[in-house]
C-alpha cells in the first residue's frame, strides 16, 4: 500500500513540477487529481479498518451512534486537512486557515453527542 502511495505521489510531484513551468494554471488541478487518486487508493484499506471497528463495536455493546459519530468526526478532520492543503498549494493560505478553523468548529459540534453519551455512562456507573 505505501509503495503505491509513494509512487502516485512521486508521479504527481513530477507532473505538477512540469506544469508549473509550462502551464502554471493547471498545476493546481494536477495537485487535486493526485490527491484524489491517493484517497481512492486508500479507500479499500480504510474499508477493512471500518469493518473491523464495526465488529469491535458490535461485540462491546457500544451504541452504534457513537461509532458513527466518531467515524464522521475523523472524516471531517481528514477532509478539512486535505482541503486546506489544496488551498495552501493554490496560494490561498488565508482561506486554508479559515477552513481549518471551520473544520475544528464542526468537529466540536459533532462531538457533543459523544460527550453526552459519556456523561450517561458515567452517571449510570455512579448510580450503580
């Protein structure tokens, strides 16, 4: 898996470098395309990890909603980081910073359900 990612990254860097000197306006698109190919390559491995986590959740008796919320939070984090990197590559550092800030706020809002579930578990343990 890592060799595929490194290969895709090296090819992407070469293409982006060539485009920057010949057609700079297309370099951003090559950067985005390289990232998309890398993400698609990693999705099959991520699917196996998600299935393994689902098995763990089923065996532990943890609410599926918590597991779903954690996966969504992880997804928002990765998507925000990737998008901010693309914005930085395009020379829009200010937009990248605002995107990262927005992503943090979204993650905070999404984590409320997990905190509420944690409070429920702790209060149930205290009342036993």
